[in-house]
C-alpha cells in the first residue's frame, strides 16, 4: 500500500475508532497521525524508545483494522461519498 494512502487510511480509522485504543496508544497515534511527528520525535516526548513507538503504532493499526472489519463504518462512509 502506498505510504500516503496508508497514512490517510489509518488517520481516518483513528478519527472514527481512536477512543477504543488504550490511552497510551491514543497519545502515540494522535501525535503520529494528527501532529505528523516522526517516531523519534514521539519517542522523545513519551520518553520511550523509537522501537516502542513503532510497536505501539503497529498494534494500534492492527486493532483499528480489526474494528473496521467488524463495524465497517469507514467503508459505509466511503460508499456514501461516492454517491
């Protein structure tokens, strides 16, 4: 998946389902998707390793995809926008 499309997809999923993530996952995902910070910048803010931020984002992405596969709100919204 093209990196920009992936970022937009997960940004949209975070907007819809972000409150279902743990507080720490919400913080990391918000800094990454909404504030457009790098993994290193987030790691410095949160005071953990860059790898920990990477792992947190991967887990968040997996959880958001699982929620979307069950709920399907983003798919419905996309279809409605198409007309």
